C-alpha cells in the first residue's frame, strides 16, 4: 500500500460551488459559471471551479492551476468585503 503525503490545504478546500449562496448574496445572481482570469498565471476558470478555503475569517477562492488567491470575501454584520485583486477580470454575462 502506497502512503501519499497529505496536503492539508487541499484537504480543507472545496470547489467554488460550495459558496454559491454567498456569491449570489454578493452579486445578486448565479455566479458559479462566471469566468475569472487569474492575475498570476493567466488561467481562466469559472468561479465554481476555483478552490475555496472556508476555514478563515471569510472565504478565500484560489486558482486551481497555481493556487494564487483570486477572490476574498468576508462578511460582517455591517458590510460585505470583496477583494478581487487576484483576478485580471471577472466576467458577468448580460
């Protein structure tokens, strides 16, 4: 039997579909099929395909290719904070 090392970060991540409700709250529309381009490696992925880390104060969505942060979303009782500086663009269809 082969023992592979466990990547704890990967074990704690889910795909972006796991935060579909939060994305809908922020954007008031279904966002999982919306594409975003990673500012670090240039890979374009649907938000639903991003790796999502939920074990933090807020949600951190990472590129599935290079694992760079693409989006950060944090909610407080007073506001929703969105940091998208890891995305070259986020495309919202009309």
